């Protein structure tokens, strides 16, 4: 089962949710623009030990694996994953820098649906 949505016409970043037969969920980010972008992942509860950051060249993708505790206490709000991304400066090396998000460039964000009880880690595998 795969669901794809394009986040913005300007950014050309798409998110695809992939559910494997064993119930593991992966999220695929694809940069379909002609510019390099920098991305960062954040969690709502900020309890994750690992959240990936990086740069995606045009037509490059990354697969995010979300590790989550499967128990949600009564009256507890589920955790949420937010993806932030921005274009890198022209001619920049393919190296993530947090300054990209503080400069005068447009920072976009996508809040993914609340489907995780508590996110413990987000792991990334880069593809070409």
C-alpha cells in the first residue's frame, strides 16, 4: 500500500508512505526539483534519540524508518513527525548545515499524521 502526496509546487519534495507486510512503516522523501535541498526531522514530544538530517540532490531520495513504542497510555496524545526542508544556497557543497534554516530562505514543513504512540528513533537510508 503506497500513498504519495506532493507537498508544494515550489519545493518539489514528495512523501510516500510505504507499509510493509510485517507492519513496519517507512517514509520515502524524494527531491524532484532541480535544486539541492536540506531536510530535518523533528518529533512533537522530542523524546526521539535519533532524528536524521541531510541534503538531497535533484532526483535523490531517502527512506525514513520510524521506530515507535507500541503502547499509548490512557489520555496520552500520540507523537507526530514533522519534516522541514529548504533550498540550499547556489553552489553549496552537499553537506547539511543548520544555518540553511536560519538564513533568509523559505523553510517549509510537513506534519505527518499522528499515527505513532511515541517515536523513539527515526533512521535514514539514502538512495540515488
